[in-house]
C-alpha cells in the first residue's frame, strides 16, 4: 500500500538555541498543525519526526521535534539545516470530515464536467482567492479556474468515482 502524504506546512526558521523550529502552517486555523504528533519531514531522504513540544511565540508557531535518528533535535544548527523542508502527515491520519466537506488533496485528480456532461478538465490544483476556494483545472494545454462554490456552481462531488459536476459552461472562460 502506498502512503499518501499531505503537506501541512514547512520549516520556516529556527527558534532559540535548543533546536526549536519555526513552523509555517497551511492548516486552518494555523495551530491545527500541532494536532498531529508525528510529522514527515521532507528533507533529503525524509524522516518521520515525533512532535515533542509546541507553542506559539510572538505570532509564530514553534515546535521541537525528533531527528532522523529518533532523538530530540537540541542543536540550533541541526534545526537550521531543516529550513524550507515540507512538513507532511499521512493522509490517513487526518480526521474524517462531515458530509459535504472535502480536503483539497482529495479533489486533486478528479475529472470535472458540466451539468450537460461536457468535460471541463481535471483538477490539477486547488487555491483560494480569499472569498472562496478555486479549482485549477487542466484540459490538455488549457487552464481553467472554477470557483468551488457548492450548490451554486458545484452540483455534485463523487470522490469514489473521481468526478465533480459543475454548473459551468465551457465558453465562460473563453477570450
């Protein structure tokens, strides 16, 4: 079985002299990244780290973790060597969402079609414009952006079938 990992943040810097790392989080709210007690640090070959201690400091998130050898990182220089590394968790460790809510990672790869059955593309990425989430679709060489607004635009999501149905005409985004 292949392990699917989801990037929830990255190592943004170091904190103090005893090996703390500053964490840039993609979770909402940002401190939810601390709900996971094991992280995959995507650095070099990567390694599983235990999250040993966490706190907020001056509007920053700080964590103390174990290194590739399983021992706590207590050296600032070792922590600095992790800067830029992605912080990932196993997809299976993420909580089950209520009906009608979706993790972006689960939408990526889905085929999107209009309510008339016209293929619009495949979800290549997800983003947000501040007001709503947006699906980034690829249809051959064409990129299409469709707001992920349930009921008004997104009419159906079938994750098992890898299919999303939208009230979207293919000509909406023509020049």
